[in-house]
C-alpha cells in the first residue's frame, strides 16, 4: 500500500485516481502509523509553500516525513511536495523541510522562449525532461521524448549532485531531483497521461521490491 500524504495542500485526490487506474493499493492519510506501515509515500501538493509548510508543521507530519526518510522509506514528491523537500522557498519566505539540500527560485519573466518572446509565468503546459542518467529507475520504459504536465511559478534548484533531470523553459532548470528511493518531480505525473502513469507504476514497483527485500 502507498500512503498519499494528506496535509491539506490539495491534489491528493487526483493522485489517488491515477493509482486506482493502475490498480495500485493506496490511501490518503495523515496518520503516522499508517504512513509507517506503507510501502512508500507520495508527497503531492498544489498551492503556496508557506501554507503547505504550515499544514505540515501544525500536524507534525514534517517530523513523520523526516523519520520515514531516515528509515529508508521510499518517497516521491510532486510539484509543491517536490519544492518543499528543499531547504528554502522565497515563496512566503519559507524555511522548508531540508530533506534535500537546495532552494526554490522564481522564474525570471525576462527569460525568452525558443521564439524569442518573454516566457509566461507560471510555466503551464507540456514539456520534456532530459535525464542526466538515462538509466534512471523512475523513468524506466518511458520514451525519452515523452512530455509531462507542468504548472508552477517556482522551480527547484537542489545541490548539483541531486539533479537528476532537466527541463528548458526560457532557461534550463531542474525538474527531477533526489537519489534512488528519494525522488521529486516538478511536473504532475498524475496529469501526464501514459508517461506519468508509467512513472507512478515504476515508483510502486520499486516500493514493492524494497518491501520484499526486508
């Protein structure tokens, strides 16, 4: 069973629907014991960093996440969940979880798109992810030309050794970061059609393998 973290940041239901479509057992929960029993955690979210962190800390879920990551529980962060895994976000001047070293940054509206026009902020629509390591486990079996759905004004800027995949929007930015078993994507796999479902399936399979090896 996968635990979808319920910290009132939105988007949990769409993730559950995607997992239901894949027949992957899951539960939206804020219960520490249920999260501890889960094979893996999905950490989704939409909205502002400050509000998301406020919800996490008021419920103690920030400590639950830290404990589970330290114990080696697989974790997948999505969108705001991806951003607040870092140390800091300038959105609401927010100190974030610090699970992965780095910070978020606001897109520069002065950046130009491929046609020479200023980019629109937020970045909204379909875009590709260029993997730094083509054999990356989470993208196994996914066509490198696949596009994923993005909606965000801020982007993650982790320490270089945690940068796993890049996307270009005016300039190149990190859209996929972490390490094996601790992954975060800026896009929404649950809204990205077959490639996104394949990514979620890969994460679930990894969680099962980790559980079976224990």
